[in-house]
């Protein structure tokens, strides 16, 4: 099975943005951003798991 480079790149970008939001929110103490970062990253991982299973 050939890896889908577009999908992998998109997931990596979203993961980086999610992680950046999470760390930024942790420093500033913004609960909404923390929640959004966790939601985004967990959503990505669930989507990847569903697609691979």
C-alpha cells in the first residue's frame, strides 16, 4: 500500500498546529485553547486509527 503523502502532510501540519496551540494556551492559561488543542489532536489520531483499521 502506497502512503498518501498529501494526507500525511496534512495530518502532520494539523498535529504541529494543535501542539503549538496547546503549549501556547498552557503558557497563557487559556482554557478554551487548551480544550481546542486537545480536541484537534485527539480527533486527528482517531481519524487515522479508523482509516488504518
